[in-house]
C-alpha cells in the first residue's frame, strides 16, 4: 500500500487545487479580453455583460489565489515538506501563469518589436522606433501609442529582447504565431528569473530564521501578485528582482564583489537597483571588504563600457530618459496633485529627496549593525518608497522590486504591507477589465487598491496563522 500523505503536503495540494481554479478563471478573463469583443447594436447588453464576466474572472482569481497562497504559507511554516513535491506543485502554478494570455498590458509586445529592431533590422532601439520600420508586421500589434517610444530599459534587457525576437523569427510561421512564440519565450525567461530569485531568497531566509526556507520559497513562487505581473502579464521586473536577490544573497555571504556586480547588472537592466549600492557598500565597509567591492565595481564598469560601445555611442541614445520621466499615471503623488493642484514635478522631486535621505539612514543602521536582516530591511523599505513616492508613474508591477524582501522579513509593518499588496494588487485592474477605462476612475481605483490599502492595512497587528510563532 502507498505510504500515507504527510499532512502539510496534503494541505499544500488542496491549496494548489484552489489556486488552479483561480488561474482557470483568469484564463477565461484573458481569453475574453483578447478574443471575444461583443459590440453589437442589436444586443447592447452583450458588451457590458462580457465586461462584467471578465472583471468577475479577475476578481475570482484575486480571491482564490490570495486565499490559496496564505494557506500554503501556513502549511509550510515550521513544518517540513518534501522539497521535490513542493517544486513539482510550484511548476504547476508556473505553467498556469505561462499559459494565461496577457490581460492588463501590451508591454511585452513592444519588447518583441524593439528586439526585432536590434536583431532583425540592425537598428538601435535607443534611437530607432517601431514606426521607422513600417513594413515590419509587428508594427500593427499592441498599443500604437508606444510605437514612437525608444527603448526605456537598460542594455541587458535590450539584448535579451533581441535574442528572444531572433529565436522566435527562426520558426517558419506567420507573424501572429511568431508573436505568440516570442511572448512564450519571454514568459519562460521571467519564470526562470523568478524561480532563481526564490531560491536565493529562500537561502537568505534560512540565514535570518533557521527553518524558514520553504516558507520563503512559497511566499515568492506561490505569490499571486508576482505570478500575475511577472509571468502572466510578462512584465520584465523579475529580471530586476533576480539582480537584487543575487546582490543580497552574495552580500549576506560576504561575497561583495559578486554583490556589486549583481547590482550593476540590475542597473544595466533598469536603473532601480542603483538606489541600493550605498547599502551594500556600507556593509562591505563595516566588514572591511572594500577590496572585493572594488573588484566587482571594475568588472561591472568593463561590461558597461562594452554596452556603451554597442548601443550608447550613437547620438541621441540617452534622449529616451527625458521622455520616460515625463510619463504620469496613478500614484501617491498623482493623488496629492489631483487633490491639491500642487505641481506634480515638485512633489516627485520632494519624494526623491526623501527617498535618498531614507536610504542614507539605512546605511547608518547597517554601519551600526552589519547583519543580514538590516540589509534586507534596507532593500525592502527603500524600494517600497521608490515605487510609491519616487516616480510620477506607478504600476502594480513595481511591487516586484521590494515585495519579496518585505515578505522575507517575516514580521513587522513591511511584512504586513507586502502580504496585503500580494493579494490586493491584481484587483487594481478591475475597472479596466469591467469598463475598458484607463482614465481617472481606473487610476483612482488602482492606486487605492495597490498602494493605499496595503499601506493602511499594514498598520493593523497581524493575527498569527496556524504554525506561526507570535513575534513581538
């Protein structure tokens, strides 16, 4: 007779089943969003009904996957589970996220087009734009509003986009099939980045709290927000998370050369990780490891020079950063601007000064106590402030920067904010799914659900879940 199933694994299996039902609902919403339109003069009720069904699918996903994730955390916390079974169940969730089509974004379609500019047209995505190649069939895919926008990301992402576009183009199929293949390749790439990040974060959690490895892995890999934005919607934030997680994992192991190189790769993907360089430098200084830090900085500089020679020596290659800074959407400062009329640019500038001051205070804490938890706290808090206060444009995918580090803390205000944001953030797209509106109602709803609700609810004391020790 087969051996009885261990109780934590049985609970995990039930959580997986609940989560897969949620992903099935999201799959239905995404298929409707992309394939079923429903405009009809003869049946005017049809379109509102389809929109309501789509919004219901998203809401069902948010609730079911949020509950499944929280119960899965309770199942593995302080209870040993078979690592192989846990990873097999996690692969089922990853597969579901890969299969679900893009729902709330068309950004990955632009990734493919900019990759084609580099790999197939011999252009420079920091200078050339999609409309410069009107005969390319991919110009007609996605949101036309971004076709005149150069690449706003770093050279590592530029080259990865080129590689994906080139690989997808090798297949002898039409443009639409090629686009689907390219999007799948991006999803697989981001799934690998999230999986690797989870492994590094689990190792860090084991250093912080022995026995917390499985809970940290589930906190990341079963997280509805991370899977929704990083895999299903294929935003490129998991690549940034990979660099940040690698930097913390290396620093907590006193490998400061690798840590600064990981952060450098993050900066060459998106500029965000630059904020955390002083924190790593402070820990290296306190542990007297500055020579290793310097070696990592030299290696990073060599790679950066190669990318400069490849892409940034062309005239106008840096102009995109000015255009990117002018983008404005729902954010904390946008709410203040709308409520008071104060100029948004001034508010953002104030926010950035405050973020730098906070990052400096975190460095002081690290110099006083060069412990892994202090570094994790610095990453979580500084990147959260950057996401909420440091830019005029906020998207729920920016939570990917900080949220795993907040969960890594295991208790406290940042942990509670991360828990709430993990569950509520996908619901920020409800108005978009239900009304096809991206103006003020959707912006107000999105920032309320993804920013204000987590920040406010995080103040409430957490109730201990089963198998969770009460932390003072």
